[in-house]
C-alpha cells in the first residue's frame, strides 16, 4: 500500500481498524517504508499468518510466518533499526 505524508503531518490514507488484518499490516509497512526509505512487502502466509520482506540497497531479508501482532512488532523493529543505522 502506498502511504503518503500530508503537509499537515497526517498520513493518507488514514488508518482504519475495520480494514482486513493484511491491509492493516500493509498500511503499517507503508508508514515504515515512508519513514525509512526501505521497500517492504507483507504477504498473507495462510490462516492469519503473515510474512514480511524488507529490501534495502544492500539486499533482501524476510521474516515469517508470524501472527498479526508479531508482524506489527517486527515492522516497528525495522523502523527502529533503520533509524540507528
């Protein structure tokens, strides 16, 4: 999902908790990608499990399968890790 930053600092589209879980993770990945410049993909691995791949100039890494909350936390970790590089 492409997420953009509006001049007022909000994100477009805005988060919607009624979205399917995969869409929620794709939105969060879009925010992290916007903040870090990384390319991030979230895929449905089956039965409410997800995999996340992160691509940077140096290569590709991935993690999964994992549940919704673990995938969200993984994306948070990617964001924190990218800030400390």
